[in-house]
C-alpha cells in the first residue's frame, strides 16, 4: 500500500493546538496564524509533538465506523484491546507483557504526575536527564518534589549519559524516582541495551524506582533497535514502571489514551488507588478502537511514515550543510524531533525568538524550555510535509543571512568593574 505524506492538510478549524494556538508563557492563546492566513505570511508551527499526516487508513476507517454508530457512552477496554497491546510489544520487541500489568490513563503526562503523587513524598527528589521533555519539571515540582538533574553530556556528535554523576546523585536517599526518557526527547537518542543496563543497575542498587517514558519507542531511524527498559537487566521489570502509548507512533495524541505497564503488583495497586482518587474509570471510546486498529493494522503505515521522516531529516541536514553551516543538527536515532544547535549565532533566547518566530515566522520549541542545558538550541518537529520543511529552511536561511548583513554593533563599554 502506498501513502501520500506529501499532501498538505489544512488542520485549522479543528481545535488544533499546533496550527491554531501559540504558547504565551504558561498559557495557550488562539494565535494570529489561526485567522486562516495562508501564503508567505503563515506561521509554520514545528513545535508541539504531533504529526501533520493523516493516521493509518485502518484507524480512520475504524473511527468512522465507530462515529457512525452514533452512541458514545462510557467505554471500557475489552480482551481484544489488551491483545492488540500485548501482541505489539511481543511481536516488535520480544517483550511479554501480562495483561494485568496494564493500566489505562488519559495520557502519559497525567500518568507521570500520578506516579510522582504515588511514589514520591513532598520534599523528596526525582532524577531526570536534562535537557529533557519539560512536562517532567512541572510533574515533579507541582507535586511538591524536587528535581535533580543527571544532565546528559554532549561530547560532539551525540548525547550520552554521565554514569559517574548518576551514581553520585542516585546515592542520595532522598532520590526516590528516576524518569528515563527512552528514546530521548529532545536529543533523539535510542539508548543501547548496555546504556540501559548501566542506568538500571545504578538505580536498582540505590533503591531508586525507574519510570521509563517509552512513548517514542516505535519511531526509529534505519538500523536502530529499541530495547524496552524492563528487558535490559535482571529485576529491572520489578523496579520499573513503563509508560507507553500508540499516540506518537500513529498520531493519535488528541484521543488521550495510554498504557502504563507496572509488573510489580504492590506498586500497581498503589497506582490504581491514585487513579481512583482522581476518579479515573474506563477510557475514551474513540481512543480504545483507534489504538486497537493501529496496533493490529498500522505497522506498514508506521514503516512508511518513518521512512518519510528520515528523508525529511536527510533533506534538512543537507540543507544545513550547504546553506546554514552556522547551525548544527544533532542526528536523531529515534523520534521525529531534531535538536539543532544555534549557539554560533551568539543570540540570547529573546533575540533567537525574534529571529525565528517574528522574522522567519517559524514556531519552534526553544532549547531553554528543556532546561539550562538546552541553551542556544531549538527543537524542530519534522513530522510534516516536505514542502513545509523546505519552506521553513528557506526562511531560516534568509533571516540568518540578513543577520550577517546587519552592521556590527559594538557592545557598550562596562562603566563599573566589580571590585572582587
Ligand atoms: C517524552 C514524552 N512523554 C510524553 C508525551 C506526551 O504524552 P501524552 O500526550 O500521552 O500525555 C510526549 C509528547 O511530546 C513526550 O515527548
């Protein structure tokens, strides 16, 4: 079957966060690009992580049939749902999940919040690996816990874990949980089995519970192999909670459904009890049928979409090499996100935002959102039609070239020198 990923789809008028809203501080506001503005003036949103592609045809058909039935009452997952989920992980990653390990939540981010509420007391600490997906910060702090960063290191080509630092930080008895982002958003690493084994061993030795956010696990570039954390070492499954979803893989994020895998029974009971305190019961009627159809019939589409995304990356990196040598794209191994180094332009976050958002009219996630380690970077979402990416790159070229033409502004001399 062939899929047309080149066709642009007008997503405006669908309550679409990416194309109709902009983030203003903490608040989402209906953006100026929502007013049906098209042509060269349109803002190109490459920020929030969803795809601009239609989902697998089997998902669209199933949802259409479900919608046409016309009754949307309370829904609950049945056997065929659990089979689709467990078969997917067994078929693709040789990971045997028992059905009773799975708890459904309306998203991975809500689940991470609930996990912190369940397993980390106020004042205790959660270890994360910045630069990292920023909702981990809120999930920790809004639930009264403290962030400890075992920051990734970037020796030049790809990001790596700092295991010496991890061992020191995990030894703090106040660190109760480590959130692993695997594959990692935004730096695109697909952690190797060896890296996961070292990470997991240190956490296990220090009695730190691992929450492994594996939402991007199916989005792999050629030659990459994903290892579920639970399979990376002895007793890792019992010491971990694995957050999965079909939402990134098949572009279903708006359906709000995810599967949280908790092999340890006592921990599972505690998590389910937290869910009850939030009144969680059942699941989204459309999410259930969409996930089942995606896992059962979406594999060919997934391979095709990742091949398209990889070609997008190849186009992008080629363009950067030829026309924007000041920038450096960090090669992703997984995810459809590309982390790009803008540091050589020497712009502060505000100046970079003006350049990209105001002048080029491209809406990216600025690196600083992912922690201080992201300073000077931008995150691009390249799960879009090639025409959009081409337009975005061409616009960046124009504004970066204009920047070089601007007269050199000498810095005002410092009038006072500190006396120490
Ligand atoms: C690492 C990671 N976890 C979780 C999410 C969001 O999960 P959900 O929409 O299920 O809350 C994202 C979305 O970008 C993500 O990148």
